[in-house]
């Protein structure tokens, strides 16, 4: 689109954007400086503008994609890598997501950390903001997933080609449910949700593990499946479960529900409170304190001033329950503000006082 300039633009200042009418903002003309205000505009306002594009169509776009592809022979993650999937149409990361990724990278410097986007990420987002900051850590590797290509030559190829997520009310979550299982099936390693703040190395946990969020349900927000015999058996069982029981109209059915149903068959007992390495054929089943020390009905304590109680002393990571907390401001003096300062210092420093904003 061409713009005819009729007068000097200097009087407009350093940070501005044009309004097309009372409803639409047009970005054919804008000025964003490298000042703090300009950066805040990019990382806050533009993300909000893109929320209007929240639909699954972005998963099939290939324009303005600055990331390397996660398909083909050139994409070959090392064993025991850590994977994050970003399945919205944002094409960027929020401050909290970036914090989680940095925390995993710093706590596990010997592992590669793959951040896999389902939507295109353009050059601006890749070379500025929190992605640029994350890329300065040598073990963080962003890449783009193209759904149909990613599922090729896997048992879920036909299902993914049928685009089952389009009818789901929770298409972001359900796409993530499928992709995390595909990733662990293809490469092995560790999968973490982007609201999982890591506070220590995950190596002591072993190559194959899951964690319960309560006495009856295994949560899939943190899961490790290796390429050994135990891992292959679990990965195959999980993929088979998703292929035969995927449903678009129940939120947890394809994530926590799927892995819990698999373990009912995988382990020697159907009772989750009796699942251990010995009863689950070598698969470690960790208690909630490892990843879910604060249950979802108390998740606001992360965001309010105060300290966490001693129940969290054995935690390897803290699940922040983003589905319930994404609109909650992180208060100064809160546990999350303190953990961010310690475990994702680069991202925390970048955002400064605005880190806690929603």
C-alpha cells in the first residue's frame, strides 16, 4: 500500500500510529522508537491488537514467517531436549511465557530448549522484544510448526489433516494437547506448558515421568517421555489414545484426561493414588508438590503480596494456571514477582515495572 507524504512528520513525535476511523487502526503509517515507551507499545499494545485475530486460520499461514521449520531432516533435536508449544495466533510471547522459557533454559543449561510456534512469527517480533532477549541464551531455539507437515508419517497424520481443532471451543489448548504428544512421540524429551516456571534442574527426575495435580488426575502440563523402551511404549499408547478418543467439546479430555486414561491401562493398578515407578512399569509418577504445589483453587496466592508456605520446598517448577490467572496482575511483593526476578532475570529486567501488567 502506498502512502503519499504531504508534510514533515517530525511534529508527530517518536511514537505514534494512525487511526483509520473510529473503529480501525491502520498500520500503513506508524513510528515506534527504541525508547521505553516505544518498546512497551510493541510488546503490549500490538499483542492486544492481534487478539482480534484469535482463530485457528493462522496455523495454515506461511507468509511473514521468519522462523526455521520444525519439519524435515534439518530439524533434529538432541535427546532429552525440552519443548514448549505456543499454539495461539499471537505470533509472539507474553512476558509470563517468556519468563517460563528463560527459567527452563537457565535451570537446564545442558539441554536445548525448543519453542515451537504454530503461527508465523515475523522478523520484527523475532529481532526485537522478548524473543530477541531469549535468543541471547545459547540453548533456546525457536522454530515454526506447520501442523499437517509436522504430523506426516505419524499415526495422527490423517486426523490432523482433517483439521479437528476447527470445531473446538478450546482450539488453542486442544492443538497443544495433540502437538505435545506428537513431539514426544517423534523426538522424546520433556514437554512443558508455557505457564510452568522452572526453579531447578529436571535431570534428577529421570527420563520418563509424569506428575499428578491431585490424587486422581495426572496433568499433562509437564511430562517426560524418552526414546527408551519404557518411553516408546508410553508414547505409542498416548498417540493411540488420542487417535481413537479425541473429542473437541471437553476441555481436559485430550490433555490431562488422555494421559490419565493411558496410565489406567499402562500401570498395574487403576488407582491413581497407588501409581509409582514399580506399579507403572518404570514410569515415575510424581506427587503434586513437584509441579503443582499450589492447587488451581488457590492459584491467586502466586500473584498477591506474601510468601508461599513450606509445601512448595520440593517443587521443580510452579504451574501458574494461566487459563485462570492470565488477567490477574502480578503485585509487587508477590511470590511470582520474586521468582521472576530470580529465575528469569533477563525478561524481568527487560519489562521492569510493567512485568506484572496484564
